[in-house]
C-alpha cells in the first residue's frame, strides 16, 4: 500500500507511520516539521508542506494510492488569531485535501476527526454514538466546530465521488517523544495528599488502538461512514481513584466547583495571551471539564473489528514506563 499521512510527525501520526512502515507499506508524510530522527524515517518519503497550501497538498497527494488525514490544529487560547488559524488548518486544509484526493483518483481517504465533532452528551448514562445530534453549534468551542466543519467538507467530497471514511478518536493516551501522553492528568496524585479534580469525565483510548482502527477503516470501512474509536468511559474522579489505588497511595479527592473553574479561566486565559503560552486553565476547560464526554464505539467494534484496551491497561503501561 502506498499511503500519504498528513500530520505524520504528530503524536497519532508518528505512531501510525511506524505501524505502517513495520507492516511493509510505502509511506509518504506531509508535515510542517522536518523529520525528527533521520534514521527512524530512512524508508519514509518526507514532504515539507502545509495543508493550507493547495499546491503543496496536490504535490503530496499526487502518486499516492491512499491518504490518512491526521493533520490538525488544536486551539490553546480563545484569541481571534488562534480561532482563525484553527479554522484555516482544520477546515480549509481538509477541503484542500479532499479536492486533491478527488482530482488524483485516490483509492480511499481516511479523515481523522474527533469525538468532539460528534457533540457532547448531556447524560453520562447514555454515551454518544455516531447518530448523536451535534449540539455545539452556538458553543463558541472553535476546535469542536472546526472538526465538525471538516467532516462536512469530507462528506461533500463523498457526494462528488470521493471514497472517504471518517474516524473519531477519543482522548488519546500512550508513549510519546517527550514522555507519556495523558500522564499529565495523573501528576497531582504523587504531589499532594489532597487532589482536586473536575467533575466531568472522558473516554480514554490508547493511541495504538486508534491506529488499529484507522487501518481497519482503510481496509473495510464503508464509504461515507464515521466510526468512533474510543475506549473506557471514566469520570475524572474514577480515573484518579484508580491511579491512586494502583500506586498504593491514600488520597483525598476534592471536586472543583464549576464557578471556580470559570474564575480561574478568566485569570489564566489573558495571562496566557500575554505570555504567548497555553493557559493552565482556559475557557475551553471551563466549558468542557465538568461535562461527561462519554462515547460508544460499538459500531467500530461490530463493523471494523475494532478492539480497545481498558484504562487499567493504559495505566499499567504508564507506570511501567515510569511516566506517571
């Protein structure tokens, strides 16, 4: 298989690249960053470029058989400039890619979206699936909206004959170049006997399980369909409790009131603008951290043969690697 991966230098993209190379596929990467380690990517064609550049995208797509679009920008601050950049990369970049895939007769495009493009369920007892009615149109959540608009661009391409499948990964965990993705959520367990936590929760999934789901979507996903690639749904309190228990530590867990989160965001967000850094607590945190962002991956399990490990397995790996 000859495949182009956009965002191949990112967290998910790098894991996908290694897996596809190990499986004997020819891989081409479109990335704004140069190869991190030439030896690691000696048999990978690396194209420096940006998905917002239509000509660069066409150059990367030309000659490929399959495309996995994993490039994206997450908004770190609620500034107008950041909002514009997120929309440019996530929406216009996807339009450029879908257009190039149709023009050059790509056999299949797998668009890596997010569960956030599905919406956020209001009742933790009923996780959202692919049929969930998107409920964030007037939320002001730029990243969520951008991923939704990107999906719409892909589906518009499908109507015009593009063979495309959408996958919606949940909250990604796993080994990364600078540690362990997700482990930062667990750091307070070791630092203090009193551990504050937000009252919401999330769907935790290992990055390698998502890679497996992407490969399955490439092979046997149905054109025009979307597949949630999630794992175990846990409240933040449950996640922290499991971690403390696994570490053999007794901790007192204190729920953070939503009002306090809002006040903190009102302070940290402007401070982040001034320092040009991601704020410790942002307005996005305020809007989402107290919601149970739970999702149902039954469709992917049933149709793609998707398999995901539970949070205990993720936690065991994190601890074994000394990252938690």
